[in-house]
C-alpha cells in the first residue's frame, strides 16, 4: 500500500533498494489479471448503463437542451434555434423538421455536445441515440478508474473495488444514462488524472535510470536530467476536452498543473539531486505549462471548429473566403461570444426547485428529479404507481466517503502519502471551486459533483487498503519488529519466533480488514439495488417509491 522501502530489523544486514525501486516501485501481481479484472467490472457497469437505456421514451430534464444542440451541430456545425414543441416532434419522428430561423445562444462550449452528436449520428435522434455516448463514456470511466486505482495502490483487487463502487454510484449511473454533459467532464478529468499518474511512475523510473547511468545524483548537472513527460501531452488533450465540455475543467488544469510540479520536485529530492527546486523550475515548469495549459487551450479551440469554419453561428456571421484564415478571423467574434457566456453564468441566479449549495452536496441533502410520472397500471394491485429518475448518489457510498476523505486528510498530513494528497486535490478542485458562485447565489445542482465522484471513490479504496494492511511477508514483518520489540539484538531463534508472531498478527488483521471492506462493498451494492427503481425509471407502487424518499428534501 505504500512505495516506501521496507525497513529491516537491527540484526539483519541493511540493504538499500535500488533507486528505481524506491522511486517507482512496480505493481505486483499478474498483468493479465490486472486487465481481466477491470474489464469484467467494466462489463458489469456497461450492462447496468445500457440496459433499458431508451426508457423513458421522452426528453428528461436538461436533455431538452443538449440533445437538440447536438443534432444541430451535426446539421449546421453550430447550435441552431428550434421550433416550439421540438421535443415532442422528435419523440414522434426522429427525422422531424424542428428548426426555426437563426442560431441559438448557448451557455456551454460544444465539446460534450459533439460527443452526444456521435450517438445521434449512429442511432438517430432518439432517446437511445442521444444517451448512447453518455452511457459509453460513463462505462469507460469505470475502466479508467480501475486501472488508475490499481496503479496507485499496487492492488488489482482494490483497483477492481474502485471501479465497482463507481459503477454502483447512483449519480454516476443516472448521469451516464441521460444526455447531459457532466459525465463527459468526469471521464476526461479522470482520464487526465490517470495519464498524470502513469507519467509519475514512468518519469520517476526514467529519472532513476538516468541518474544511475550518470554514476549518481552528484554527477553531471546539479539540477538533474531533463525528462520528456510524454503522457502529460495526453493529459493536456483530456483536460482540453473537459474544458470544451464545461468550463469547470479549467480548475483541474490549474490543480493538476501545480500537482505535477510538486511531484517533480519530490522525485528529484528523493533521488538526491543537489538542487531539486531549481531543477524543477528550470527543467519542468515551462514544458509542463506547454503540455497541460497550451495543449488544453488548443484542444479547446479545436472543439469550436464547426462555429469557426461554417457561417451563421451565434455572433459569427460571414466567414473568410480562405479556410486557413478563418480561425484567425474568427477569434475576435469568439472572444465576444465567450464574454456573453461568462456574463450569462455570472448572472444565473434564477430560483429552481432542485437547486442546492456545495455544502449540501456531500451529504446528498437535495437531489434532482430528472423525471417523474404516475403511469396508470404496471405496479400490481396498487391504486397509485410512480416512475422516477432521481439524480442522487448511493447514500452508503457517499456517507462512507465522508469518513474516507477524513482518513485521506490524515494520511496526507501524518504519513505524507502522495496518493492521499492527489485524491484530495482532485476532490477539492471539483468542490471548493463552486463556493464563490454559491456565495453569489448562482443556481447550481447536485449533479455538478459528477467529476468529484471518482476521487471520493479513490479515497474509499485507499481507506479500505489501510484497513486490510500489507501482504504478510517476511519483509513486511521485519518492518514492525523494531516498533514491537525494540532494537536490541536477539538470538536467531528468538528473532524467528518474533517474526512468526508478527506474521500471525498481520494475517489476522488482513482477515478482519478484508471482512470490513467486503461488508462495506456489499452494503453499497444492496443500497444501490434498493434505489435502482428510482434511478432507472422503473414502475413501482407509490408506497414503494415513497419508502425510498428518506427525507422530505428528496422530493
């Protein structure tokens, strides 16, 4: 569970692990199982998300904006105005003419809507078509989280547990089955984080190899070697796509940019580089800015290609006759458009029955009803039936996640665990960034937390890993001998007996910890299954529906 080298008892010769193993320890276990387990969890998540995906056959909540905007991108390259009752026309006929005159002003960039448009291009302007890509990306987020959790914890089992918990979260499930933008933000953020974690391990291994090849950290430049960090370019593309879906992605650009600088400084210092801070600032800061910020900005700008190259978009008007000149000619108009979008978001203070505040979100105080109806029949002998899509997280996971986040704070402050710090940074970047808007009374909703959910899950599995403890090996047992028995030398037989006692304790702890971890996951599974009918628009009796509305604010 850590990348610290195991200590040895005082009566054993002290061997310093190779620099590469200290900076970038390999993931134990089978590489095949490291893929097979996550793929099985992902298949389970896919079944949950694609089963009955076209139900209900209507436009739910904000699908009224994004499904039609995506369709207009396919047809015009920019968002187009629609006629009255366009939603009803599309439900009756996916090929209905729904277009009014002129472009439509939109509050979000087009990246996420282009992804929704792919599903409509493949399957038509139907509920299944506009929900296909959210379901796909919500499923892929499970796979990415499995892999990054495995890399961070060194455990395939904990990696699969992370993916399973994400698959069983009610809010992630609901946003994966509706044509909204937030699940795309979640995917691109966790994909960027996975790229940076992968880069952390690869670059630290390369740093160790380069220093060993030079003959030690004191040989060559006092700043250490220059490293390429190719995975950061991929992270920059992912962050650009997050920003191209919703502007909230920009907070992760800033947070992850600072994170990689701290990681680079820590790596150079751990490697014994004489001047690690200067080396980080001179050799890392500018390339990291280009790889994350500049690449993200170019990616964001590219998502506007339809508006840039085609005439008629909001505030665009005519375009230059020469296509290569259009991006430069469009920039002033695009800047004015962004000012309008910025003013819209800052002035968005209209009251909404399902609005909530950031301090309400972790406790699930006010979820969002995406859809509700009371169909006639279909729920047995009950006189009244209900059918709902309630945008709410699985309570057992979220309330357990609060404890896990507190544990992560302790691990970061006391044990200086880099994983806990990265997890907290990812969670806070998606949560604290909303507080200024909340103080300005901006309208906001619980599903804005969708990008935070993977980091909450990572905090949970990190806590479960602490409960389970390390594998009971002789090397791990030797780590505990000085703490339990002091550092005095002992006879070989006595040392062997002590090691055996420590191993017994560790095995007992792992059994108890594994039982607690397994019980928690089973509770989350049961809790999700209980709420499933009100997450997936199943027809149930009104009494069954009301039994799942635990608090009056959930109505």
